[in-house]
């Protein structure tokens, strides 16, 4: 096989395969590892590709089976709300758990959402299928149910195509799909974020997000809480501590991130089809604002229904293309 053949035939599918691996695995790093393995297998196998299925279906078969193999040897990923009841806001945050147990955010740019064309049988649009709530719900499904739901309802492959991918019968695929839909529906919100954002409209979203940024940066706890839904959530993976409701959130914010003791800055980005920010805190030793976490907002009508703050690692900074520091002159 000549390198140009691979570049022409396989490389255009890289972004959508990355999104597929992320849906399957819930981890940005695991998705990248799975994608690299799948692309290597495709490069090695392309000379033997006989065209009995479409090239796209063949690539998804490779990527799906790489992900299923990875899922055999690692724990289920979760968000803090899956581990226990809300915490006492006066007790402060708990100790971080092992990072590998957490669902991770993914920047919109890396998922190629605008270039993916789903089949006619798909039930979810591409942005709905990477929302935090959807990714988290998928992680609770058994691995093969997860694969079936994604291949059928997100990508729109036929039962026959999915059966060939998973070496099963179409009847078995239909049964797995029914179970997967039931299990997923029990965890998914009634309304997707994309439906909420479309109803809200770009102008009102920008206004709400702008008010949130301004209030957060001036440490105005009352103004931040005033933007929240009554039963809003605040979570901070890999810290298992989480809070529900305005009273609990205001008590935590007032004594911790928005106490006014440490100035902060927010830098806009997008994650999982949702508004997000790089969150920076002042470091006097460096004379700069230093990356601390990625904050992802989940909207509930015109209010903010959830704030999810994913604590930074160097990999997350690089993945989102955000600077590690913001100079004091930009304060």
C-alpha cells in the first residue's frame, strides 16, 4: 500500500473515529490511545481490505473492537454524583481519588462534530452524543450494549452492519439495543443540552455566560448563585465532593474559590458541545494567573444547572490549547 492511499482513504475519518472512541471510553487520553491503535491497525490492514463492507464501516469495526478490548482491563468511569450523596459545604472538599476513575471533558475542536454524517437510523445528533450527561450515561452501560447504542443510535448503522462488527446476529443486536436504550434513558435528562441551547438562543446564552464570567472574576458569590437553577449541582472531579442546591453551593463558594483571597480569571473555550472555560488562579510567586481547572457549564433553561470543574493536568491544558499561565498584564 502506498502512503497516499492511506492518507486519502483513512485519514479523513480520524476526527469522527476519535469521537467514537471518546464515547466508548469516556476518557480523553484513553480515546487518543485507542484511536492511535485503530489507525495503526487500519494502516496495516488496508492492503487486505476487500470492500465487502464500506470503508467507514470497516474502520468503525476496528475502532470499536479496540475500545472493547480496553474496557476489559479498566474500571468504569463516573462523575462525583455517582459515588454518593451531596457533601456538607462547610466541611470543604475531600481528597482527590485516582484520576483514572473519572469521565473527562473533551474540546469540541478535537471531535470533528461538524463533519460527521450519521446514517438515517440515528436518534441523536452528533453534539448531543458528546454532552457530559450522555458520555456519563454511556459509561454505566455494559461494554457491548454501549457499542450497540453508539453504532445504532448515534452513528445510524443498520442492525446487520452492527451484527457484523460485533460478530452477533441482528436479532441479538436488536435485543441489546432495547436494553441499552432503557438503561440510558434512566440516566439521561429529559432535555438534551443542544435542545436547551437552541431554545435559549446565542444572544441569551452569551448574556448569561458573560454575567457568569464577570461575577466569578469579581468573586461576587451572590451574583453567581443568582444565575443558578434552584437545584443546581457543583462537582469537581477528581475530588469526590459535590454540592446540590443554591444554599450548599453558596456556602462552599464563599469560603473556597470565591472567598476573594485569590484572584481568578476565566478563558472561554468549548467542551462536549457546551460552554466551558479555563479557570486560572493567581500565583504570586509566578506573578501570573495559573491554570487550575476546566469549568464546563450545563444550562437549565436560562439558568445554569450544573458547574463541573475538572481539575487541570498538563495533558488537559495541552488538549484544550489553553496557555498554562496568563500574564499579570492581562489581569
